[in-house]
C-alpha cells in the first residue's frame, strides 16, 4: 500500500513466531512502521510481557489476538484488535486453549509415530518453548529430521486436514470468538478469507455471525481476491484490515513485512468501533 501505516497481523515466540515480542517491536521500528498489532494464536501473553517492559519505542502497539475456530467443517481464524489482555474471560479462554492444544499435540505425535515418523511429545514441548503448541512447532521438527523440506511441505504431507498427522481441536465457533472479543473490548475480523474459502460464496454465511470486518490485505490474496473482499466489505458495511502474517520462519516473510497493512485512517476507524464496544460491554 502506498500509504502504509500499520501491520495488523504478526506473530512472536509467544505462539509460533521466531522473534520475541521485544525483537518484533524493534524490527517494526527499524522498518519504519507507525503501528503494529501482535496477533499471536490464542494468546495475548506478548502484550502482557510488553506491558511490563521499559520499552520506549516510537511505535503504537495494538493489542491483538488470532483465535482458532471450527466452523463448517474447517478451521477459521478470527483476528481481534484493541482487546484488554487482562480480561478474565479472555485469560480463561487462553488457559483452556493451551490445554486443548497440548492434548491435540499428543494425539498428532501418536499418529505420526504410527506412520513411522520419529517424533516425541518432549521434542514438541522443547520446540514450543512454553508457547501454546501449534502445528508449525511439529513442522519445524519434521523439517529438521528430514521428513519435510519446508514448512509448506510439512503441512502438505503430514499436518493438513486429512493427513495422518492432523487432529481436530475442541469446537470453538466464530460466534464464540466474536462474543469473547467484544467482551474483552475488541473488534473481530476474519483472517485471510481468500485462503480459507476457495469458493468466496461460502464466506457469505459468516457475515450473519456478527463479525466486524475482513482482513482484505494479506499475502495470500491476489489482486482479484483483495478487490473481491474489499468490495464485499463495502457492500456489507464491514471494516477492512490487513497485515503481513509475519512469523519469520518462512522464506517469504521478510519481503511481506512492511508490504501488507492498513492506512492510519483505516486503523482509526477500527479503533473507533472498539471504543463503541467498550462502552457497551463495560
């Protein structure tokens, strides 16, 4: 975007990124960002950590999260912005999600071992290093051990839905996510809809579930896809967000960092909506 102001989708070591919260903030400052949303998977620990630091970086930090939901037989991610990291219900969901992810990892390891993949739960715990366990942690081990050549290859061979290493998580719906985000004072967006919905018409059913907006600007969206979801957002009075989905572990992460995001005006509109919700749910 020619008037890039903020990246609203990035991950740290608190989930499956390779940079600590402080390192990611420093990277964003060096890249000239004015604002950054850290949206780790099912946790806001990065924001609680940054809140305790003495960082005086000239960067606006947007409290965010990426919640994993199950709907219509697929996993759908919902981004939340401007949430309170210390909200009781949010913290309880984080605890439950961490336990669910741990159980899921044990099941995935068992299934992979039956398929002849030499991997242990202990190795996964070390790889996650205290963060909620996600499939990228297993993928990293598979790559190191020669069972995959890249993150994409590990998912395609072993970890995608329908593959031997895939296991379902406990059901958490989009409606659940929207309610949790609003309760914590935030606004909700469907993450990378073009990647999740190969047939965009299937997405229309989600609009009635109360989402506030769409992540239009994302590396997985081609120009036609971005335009489709931009027009869809306009047609249904939905907000627009965007970000690089930076993890640091993929070959294309560096070129996307600072390329996908939103303008200052877009961010202000999102913040205004969050303020409205905060007054309703406080």
